[in-house]
């Protein structure tokens, strides 16, 4: 399936994936970051702010940035680690592809630099396979310890979903699959709570890390008649984030009103860091799919979304 490499106006390399039904994905080599995922109707499924800084030195606000080897400020490194602020390469020796029809794939790799070793003294290889097929975007990260000593890391794929206006009183954007779970609330000094709601809805800033989450989570958007289904393996936690109005205005690379039309639901390994011995490898997997739904008319019960997909 078609995989094209282009250079942006400033010379930054970008990979374009496409498949026969018409859906596309775009990946920056800077940060190994997916910055667009469009369905066959050319509707953008991921959020990217119009104030994004499209130049190396800072990750683009939106899409799917990669947080490694540290999530947030849970360690000594720069916020969310350095992987999202490094130039990746096409992987010259990717693992063999399993047979797949009508799938477009690119394999990327990030190796540590001498500067990285000064901040985080561990040698590693971080690989990322990005595959696009009809209605589905799959990311498979792998971290290999190429050092002579063990190390630990935390990891996240931050998914900026494009949603209808969640600031409206009548908004029916909701997350299902995280109810009854424990979470760390980063707005409350990372205190631990238990989710009491039947589903997560939004009326203000949210910054939480849900723990021991299921392999499937649904992000339901009644207004757009769309449900995102997030399936994940090897990443037991899920962060949920929206800055709301005050925090959005304080972020220089985010529009004042952008918080209304985005929602982050991550696949992550945070509470229990991953530890690798020399030559060991960790592998995760995230599969995003977008399905049409019309909950109000009863065409799709969102609760069945969590159980009805294999």
C-alpha cells in the first residue's frame, strides 16, 4: 500500500500513509509523531491546534506524541521525556510484517545520542510501527535495552481525539470503560481516588492517570455520531486530560478555544515502570478505530462497544 515521504516547507520530513478506501495518516519523523488520521470521508479524527509550532525543538500540540522515557514530571527528565523532541529515522531493519491485506505501514527507530546519555545514562533502541487500514490506526512501540545494565522507564501514547464541543452543558462526549477504577489526580497532588461515575463526562479541567485499565476503552461522541474504540496491550494505565479554559489560555501553543474540541485519552505504562535487563525488549500495542454510532436512535449501544469488538 502507498507510503510516501515528503518534506514540509521548512524541510522537515513527513510520511504519508494511505489505503484503498481513502483513509490517510501523516507521521512526522521529528518526534515519530502521528499528526493526522483521516477516515474515508476525509474527516480528521485527531486534534491538532492551529497554533502548533511546526518546527523542530518542540513537539506539535496534538496528534499522537510519544512520551518516553518519562511521563509528565514523574522523574528527573524534561516533561514527558525526550523522545517527542528528537528526530527519528526510518528503521533499516524492521521486524517482519505479518500478512495483511490493504494495510499501509511505516517503521521508525530512535536511538540514544550522546546528549541523551548525559541526561538519561541508558542505551536503548525505541522502535515504532505505524499501520493504517480501513477505519483503523495501529501503533506498536518496542523498547530494547542495548546497555550492559538494567533500566526502568515509563511510557505513553498521548491520543488527542477530535470531538464535538465538550464545554456545552448538553455535551454528550463521554468515556466508558474506566468506571470503578482507581486514579491519580494530578490536580490534587497526585492523590489516589476511585472513579464513582458511570462514565466520565466533562465540566472542567481534568488531568488523571487511571490505573489497571481494561484493554478496551470507548470515547463516545453523540453529536458527531462517532465512537472511538481504543484497544491496547502492554500499557496498563490510561491518562485522561483536557486543560479547560484557564489552562488553555496559559499554553502558548494552544488556542484559547481549542479545549472545547479535543480530548486526550492515553495508552500508558506509568504506575509500574517497565524494567528491562540487558538485551531485553518491551512491546506495546495500541489500536484505534472509529465507528459510526447513533446512540440516541438506538443504532448502537455504547456499552456493547466495549464488549462487542474482538
